C-alpha cells in the first residue's frame, strides 16, 4: 500500500513537472510547480523523513511559491513571449509563427485541472499512507532519521549551518533593501 | 536504479530543460526550484537507505540555500523590472550597460 502511494507520488511529480515545461503562462507554470513540489514532499515523507517533508511544504511550496506569485504580479506580465520549448531567447521570431506556437502550447495551459488533480492525488496518497499505517520510513529506507538530525546539524555540520544562516540573513537584507531603491 | 532515483533524476532533467528552453527569468527560476526538488528527493532517499543523518542535514541545508537563492533571484528580477528592462534572459547580455 505504501509502495503504491510512493509510485503514485513519483508519477504525479514527473507528470506535473513535464506539464510545467509546456505552460506558456507563468501562473499556470507556478501552479504546476506547486503541484510537483507537493508530490515531492509526499515522496520525502514516504522515504522516511517527515521533518524534511514538512520543511519542503513550508519553505519551497509555501514561501518560495508565494514570492514567485508576488513577483509575477509585480512584473505585470503573465504571458511568456518566449512561448514553449520551440523558441529560444535571442532568436528572431516571426510574429505570426509566435502566435501560432503560443496557441499550440496554450492547449496544455490548465491551472484549474492542475489544482483539482493535485488535491485529488494528494487525497489518494494520504489515504493510501493512512491505510498502510505504521511510521513513515519506507520503500528501501531504514526508518526515520529525524531524531538524529539536530545532533548532526549542530555537531559536525555546525559551520555549514551557521554559514547558511548567514546566507539567509543576507537574503533577507536584500529583500528588505528593496528592488526599487537599487533601480533608482 | 531505484524508483526514487528515477523520479529525482526525471525532476532534475525536467528542471534543467525548463531552465534551458524557457526565455523568461521567472520561468528559469521555477526550473531551478524543480532541479533542487529532484536533488532533495535523491538525497533523502539515499540518507534513508544508508541510515546516515548527515544526508538529511545536507537536505536541510540545500532547502535553506534554495530559499535564499529564490529570494535573491526574485529581488534581482524585480530590480530589473523597476529599472525598465525586460525580463528576458536574452536581453541581459552585458553586466553593465
């Protein structure tokens, strides 16, 4: 049962990632990426690490996606002039062909079905994991390592942890200083 | 090759394809996030296989670095936008104009 949920989450992650590649609009691409990241979080949970899965949901699927949506709203353009994979940046594209390609890739642009599919898939996976019972730590894994994570992070990896904390602080400073000030 | 490795590799390759084939900087940033998710899946699975908490520590650090990278990248994109420049990667051919 748990293996079935694992395979389902893996297939969902790959499917939504492939769908993201063909989205002409940034909102639809962000919705597909959100679905893929949530499926990856299910994979992490089933691979034996609920803590990392939680971090994936909170940081990547939550914070970063919120920032991406805010950035798309700030730039004010949802359409992707580069269109799908058929066109590369820097190439001279005839306007008629651009419209034609845009229409072709727009067939795959479907934010609402992506959202509905994500919710449905997550529900099925959670149901399968609940039916399987037991603790997470699955499919080839040796059980949860979360209880030993803190000792490792602040033991042998203490310098790296401090460096990453400093990096996050600098990133927060970049965000606080504001993009408008630099532009002026 | 185990299924987790296959999924992680597929996510990484699809993210790489997004970075290489899409023109807008925001779309390229989404591809980077996907690549990091693929690496995270592989690292977590391998940490579970070998019973090594150091692998999980690496995953936590990678997630933190990914968050910082996204924040700085989005700041740069917004700065370009407020400076009146395009969000296309092809238009950024010089460091200073």
